[in-house]
C-alpha cells in the first residue's frame, strides 16, 4: 500500500534516475523549521526556492543561515541557499519491485 503523508510530511516522486534514486521511487520527507536544520547535516533534503521551485540534494554545510546543498547527480555543482523558511529531510524511501 502507498504510504499516507502525515503531519509535516512531503512526498517526492523521482521522474528520472539520479544518484542513488531510481525512476518511480517515492521519497517521503519530514518538514523542519530553521532551528532544526543542524540535525539534517549529511542527509538528503528538499529546500524551497523562489517561484515555486525546489532543490533536492545532500546538505553538506550550514553556516550563518546559509545552506550548502550538493545535488545527487555526479559532477553537479554545489548550491548555496540563504535562509530558507523551511527544509524537509528524507525520512523514507518507497521503491516498487
């Protein structure tokens, strides 16, 4: 059965294979407030960007309100996001066999 999002969960469906994720995977992320960002270091996160866009990748650094995210694609460049209002950390992966 498909998991049901509860509380502050956000679902992401992978459209094309990238990094450790395969096409069709569902990644369930738990939404965090800025004061909880430190607990997501070295984990995959979803971060909101302007104009309704999002960035998904590994949180590799957090300093002075700035987050450094490394996308899962090999050879991708780092992105620095200034003071996002929230972030969601990957908590569950659902993969069909």
